[in-house]
């Protein structure tokens, strides 16, 4: 049964006098939120629908619920009045509608949510809902729309440069630090054949009593959901998020850039930060992450290419995909420029496939709720692209299985970057490659039953992808070389 906290007499008296009811969602856990500034009462709910509208990974559910409960307790410790619906059946909209009818606040406010579905449902439930701009991000949404309206192509590189200039990040006067805006060419190295060597393990956070209760609840209530909880050690408080940031900057940022695209069997973390979940729940402010990386560079503790590569992911890519999402939704979610309609293979939910790269990446995903950006883009995403999987299905899979998945950041990455389903709004070409790319950037192919040179399913699917989409791809200048190779291959058959 849903656990609904019964208000004490003191709380009941205060609740009767509500002027401003502030709605706080599971990805809005920052104490400096503008919704909290004038709130008489804070409203939060563990709505079951948020865990089931896609079959969320157990670790994703646990992360949200544990972070929410810790945030509730922190608010109360500061003297805030909090109505918290724990383990509540139904939707956020139905729960909020019922409480607003009962409490009759003068105003109901919330910060812009991270999901178009949630925003629409809450506005329908409470027509007077006031939605505030989110200052957590560098770039307000109206500013992105103005930038987009003035351009024919919405390329990340130029957006990123504008934000660098505007916020004075990694700048040397009016010029970029080091004389270049982008050091991506230095950040594409694979590991040597001997592997990455000894790696600095990221800081782990042992579950406390609150988190242990959440893990037990999720294991029971969502036992048929994908994923495992054995290794759950994510930061669930602001203090832990800051510790995770400092740990990354000190121990892994110096080597992050050089090997950020590399993959290796049995090594899920490598030099990556593991900060996206804390950023997306707003336990960590992006300015803190960007500032820490720039400070490390200027103090000589990290090379420029590493600091710039990390900063570009946050100041550039993260802000860019949020702008794309809110500018083009809801139509954006339905885009399917390549007319792809194949079903998502069942092994995406089990990891049971003889393709080693996919079994390794999906197995890691199910175990930890995590895979780094190249595993997502150039293994699971690439296979779905090449085999023509319906973009809606692969989008819902990503939203389900990763702990850091919030739709505003996940959906454009899948629809635009990974699957080219937006027809080139975001990417200047599809990220299509043969099995040779995976072989070059990892050791996955070494003991795979398939050979990247002979019978790799990625390579066969690559040529089929070019054949199937040739007419559309010929309109894309950056595909000219690949299509020329397709023509040569036809001539040699």
C-alpha cells in the first residue's frame, strides 16, 4: 500500500495557511531552486508511473528515490515544510491534483521539468501552475530559441563557442585558451594492446539506512524490471556529489581526454567522471564541474585537451541538447528520417548475444546502469542505426536502462546523434561505421566469434545501411567518401 505521511498538528496548522506550494520533482534536487525561495510548503511524490512508463532499470529507480528522500530530509532539517508522498500509486498529475484540491494554495509553482510528458500532464492537472525558468543551466531556453532562429544549421561547435565567450570559460582574452576552440583530435586514442593498466577506481558511496530501505523496496516492488542493484554506489546527496567531482578532477581528469573514446573489457569506468547522474538530478551544478576542470588546467594538474574535452560535454553538449529538446518537442520525438521500423532485438534486455561488443556493453549496462558515451553511440546505438531499429524503441530503451537518463538529455542524443532520425538537424552525418571502428577502439573483437575483417555483423549491416538509405545519404556532403566506397564495392562483387 502507498505510504502517505500523516501531518502532525503543527503541520496541519501550517498547511491551512499555504500561499505558495512548490512542486519539486526527482531531477530538481538543488537547494538554490527558485521554486523554493518563497515556498510555504514543498510538495514531492514518489509516483509509481515515473518508474513504469518505461521499464526503468532498478538502479535508476533506486537513485531517484534515494536522492529524493535525502533531499526531503535535508529540507526538513532546514525547517522547510514538506509534503512527501512515499511509494504512491498513480501518476504525478493525479497525486498533485488531489493535494491541490485539498490544500487550496494561492499559487502552485515549479521549475521547468526535464520531460515534456510531465510538464503537459501537470499543467493539465493544475491549470494555474506557474513554470519558472531553470537557472541551473548556463543558457536560458529563450536564448537558445533566438540563437536557433538566426541560423540555417544548428551545429554544436558554434553554439559552444558562443557560450565560451559569453561565460569566459577557457578564454585568453578574446581568444580561446591554447589558440583553438576544440581539441577533439587529441582525445581519440585507443589503449595499447596491453590495456589501460592500473586505473584509479572512482570513489564509492556505501548505502546508508535511507538508501538500504530504498534498495529493499525496489528489489521487491520492481523485481521484474531490468538491471541489478548489487553494485549500487551512486552519490545520492549534494555532499557526495561534490566529493565525486573532486575525486574525478584529482584522479581521472588528467587522462580523461586522451582516452575518452576507448573501451576495454571488464572496465566500465576507465577515466570517465560518473557525474552525469548527479548533474541531471541537480545535486551538482554544471558551473561547479566546469570551474573545477578549468581550475585544474590553470593550476597545471590537467592538460588543456582533457579539460576542454570535459568542459565541452557540459557547457557545450549538455546545454545544446536541452535547447534542441525544448525547441522541437513534441514533434521531435516522432522523427524517423531513415524510415526505420525494425523491432529492438530482445538481447538488448538480456545481453545474450555472441557479438562480444554488444554483450559486454549491454551486460555492463544491466549490471551498473551505466555505459560511457562511446559505448552508447558506437556500440548499442550503432547496431540499432545499421539494422534499422525503430528510433522510438531504441529511445525508450536508453531512457529505461541508464541511471542518468532524463528525457531532455537522452532523447536528442538518441533521435538526433545516435539514430540520425531527425535527418541532420543535430549531426552533419550519420554515425555509421563497420566493425573495424570497434576493433580499433577496444579489445572486444579479440575473443569474439566474429572477425571484423570477415564476418562481423556490424560490417555486413553497414553496407546494407548504405544500400538501404543511399538516396537520402547522397544529399549529405560528408557521406561522399562512404558512398564512393559503396560504388567500388559493387564493382568488385
